[in-house]
């Protein structure tokens, strides 16, 4: 690799779990009571692997992402339970200054809207240098050189003059490249991308996704991709985790998930997304709405039951556990065998 | 073709200078006009010894209450002192008190506003206290403080600072509350920056625009307040000239010596008008919602 000189390019993609989340619970304490935005979520990501976290707005996927770096605003949010192991270190047991050392260095984040995620009064050079100056003992001049190098790597043309540019002077795709550069500067082991392409044009989306794939392959970082776009999932992810109302409802390798979704909600998501093979008129919507967090408090049974075509009396009374449908697919549904069977019939 | 290319590169070289000029022209007339009036008063204050034609303190009873003439441009007062020279020296007090109040109230107001806006637990107690101070009319509060401390330029500065700090604190806190919710503050946290650095590098610079506008208005208010306090004898003690006490001296002679009150009044008006026009212009320039008008 040509980038080995900069310390990147570790191709050692062993099967070490970079991130291991166990039973994460993030609650919002409001006047209406305790809202469980993330309710017992567990998953892991290996080095060099991309895991997509999918779900509708309000299902808890962004809160999960913020919880990983302990960025949930407190008050009202609070991580009340679980463990978040980054290379074996529990982030939830760290002191404030220890977690600040981790942020941007061992774990970095890419935000959805790159214009609002960049300080309007800092130029690109100063903004990016901030990461290096924060986490290393490099001088301003050395930081600038590293930033310049990184801007080249993320494909920004004429990087020297871009150093002096302010965020509003850049195009949307360019800004997102700057955000990616900022996230990768410290060579993080974990990269969290919160809907990185949602705010971009389709053509730019493809470029940014390709860039992210390249960067992941070069750095061997574990990537957690938050999205509601199944096209992005198919393009990027190795494994997919589907969230619904604060809970994981299905987790599977991307091919398995697209070929045979075992949870009725995942199936609904697939059917409501158009693709080249769907027949006209076949596009369907999932009836109803995601229950509000406040409504969940008094809910017994499966959270998806009110919207589910497969729901039985058992579903309304008892919540199903997350169980293995096959050795790499787990699903939270009493009737997953029926869900799978229904697809064969079609 | 070659000619055209040469032109292009020449344009590129001068474009920086041109854009600076454009910006100056683009600054609305209000900034230039208001700024010129303020500059005039500041020059008056700085160059007072050069501009004054007489010693502002010299009493000559034979020359009392002379109307404006070639010798005494703006006439003389009831003690035979030259009104023009007294006004020129009086500008020093106004500018001194005004800028000291602006600097002090901006410093303390910003500090309180930043802390109250950023650390939400501090918000309630601090701002309730500020609100309590604000319920007193600022002149009344200043009179009360001066009554306790005694009349002097220094105490005027203290009194006016106390009464203006809550206004600045409020403006800053309001802006901080909106800036702290911006994604770029979250992204600053996500790259591992601590509170202090976030406040200094991300929050404070983004509150500067409303702060500058507020500062120009406080300067105007402080100049009026100083004149008002001196007028009622709670400000700069005589014989040191201040626009307020020149006015106060002239009060008894309104019928036969109009120049003693008219001219200091005009100077107060010029400085306050200039500052308000400047402040309006700055607000338009710095308010992003007015972007299209530029």
C-alpha cells in the first residue's frame, strides 16, 4: 500500500471484535416518565467490517450511535446500563477526560449534515488540525501537513487552497469529504457514520460511499453505519442490524437479510422499497406508525404486533426473545418460520 | 487569446483588493456615516489639548456669558470659561466612561452569559439574579450606587457597568443557547474537545455578531447616562468639564445664554446618533437573515 508511510494501511483484518456492545440501555428522563430509547441492545463489530444499523426514524438507531461515544445529551438522556467495549476497554466506566481522549482518536464519527457539522467560522485547515492538535503532540505545522495529506487521500482537488476555504464555500460532497477526512485523521479503530449520505445528491452519494469503502479497506477500521436507506445497506454493509422501537428485531449478514428476512418488520421494509424487479403496483407500506416511546411503557408483548400481519394472541401478550433462525441470523419473532415460509410461497 | 489569459491572471491577482473595496462599498452607508460621527468624537477626545482654544478651567469673570464670537467660538459660560474648550475636554470624560463601561460590561456580561447558557444548571440562579438587577431602571440603579460610593468618574463607571451587565449577559446567553445545540458543537465533542475549548473556539466566536451590536448600543447608552448623571450632580464633579455638567451649568441661563446648553446638547446628540446608526448598520451586516440585501 502506498499509504503505509502515514501509519495507515494496516491490512491485519483479524477477527478481533473492535466494538462489543452488551445490553446497552439509554433512557431519557422526562416529565412524562422514563423513556427507553435504547432497550437492551447488544451487538459487535469486527475490524474491517461494516455493520449497518437500520430502522425508521425514532427507532433508537441514532441514540445508539451517540451512546457509543457517550454523546447523548445529559440531561435528559442517560445511559443506565450495559457495557460498551472498545478493544476491550469499557467506555462506560471511563472518566470524563478518558472518554474525551477516546473521541476522535480511537473512535470517530461522521455526521449526517456536513454543513451544520462544521464550525462556520473555522476554515478547513484549522478545523481539521484541531483533531491532531487535540490528540497528538504535533506542532501546528506538522498538523497542517497531515491535514493536507488526508485531504488528498479523500479526493479533494486542489487541497492547498481548500485549507483556507470556509465550510459555506464548499459543495455538499466536498464538505462530506472534509468530514470523512476529519474522522479518519487520527486513524480510529471504530468509525461511526450517522446517515452520511442522506443529505447528498444521488451521484455524490455513490462517490462518498465508494470513498468510505476505500477508506475502510485501507485503514481496517470497524464501521457502524446508521441509515434508513436499504440501497446504502446493500452497497456497504457486511452485516445488518434492524432496530424497532429501541430493540434489535433482526440481525443477519447482508445477503441473508435481503434474500430471506425473518422478521415481519424487515420484510415490510423490503417490500416498501422499490427496486428494478418489483412489479408495478406491488409497493406496499407498513400500516400504522412506530409507537411513541411513551406508549411503549404500558406495552406488553411484541412491540411490532399492532402493525404486524403475522401477529397472534401470543404476540400481544408476550414479547419474543432474540433467537437464532440459523447460525448467523437472529430474530425477535415468535413466528419467524411462518415469515420465511410465506416468502417461499410467493 | 493570449491577451485574454493575461487579463484573467491579472484579475485574479487584484481580485483580493477589489473584493475588499467592494466590501467597503457594500458596507451600507449607515456604517460609514455612523462610524464617521463616532470617529469625530473620538478624535475630539484624544486631541483635546490640541483642539482647545482656551484652558477649560480658567475662570475670567469679565468674560462671563459672552455669545459665540471669533474669539470664543461657542461663547463663554457664567464663569467666563470657553464653552468650546470645555466641550472638547468634556468629550474625554464621555469617551473614557463610555468605553470603560463597554469593555467592563461586555467582559462580565459575556462571562456570565457563556456560563449561564452553556452549563444549564447555572442558568436558573444566574439569570434570575440578572433579571432582578434588570428590574431597576439603569439610571436609578446608578444613582443609588453613586449615592453609596460617592460621585466620581470611576464610580460612574462602576455604577453603569453594574446596570448594563445584565443586558449583555442576556444577549450572550440567548445566542449561546442556540449555538450549543448546533451539530458542529456535537462534532467538536465527537473529536474529543473539552468544555473550555468548545466554549472558546466554537461558542464564543459565534456569539460575537450580536455582542458587537450590543456593545455599540451600550456605548451610546453609557454616554447618555454619564451626561445625565453629571447633569443631576451625581456624575463627574465640577470643575472637571463633562457634557452633563456643562448642560447643568447652563440650565440657570437658558433665557439669556442659549449657547451654554445648545452646544453640549448637540455633541451628545451627534455621538449617540452616530453610535445608533453604526449599531443598526452592524446589525444588518452581521445578521445572516439579511444576507440577500447585501
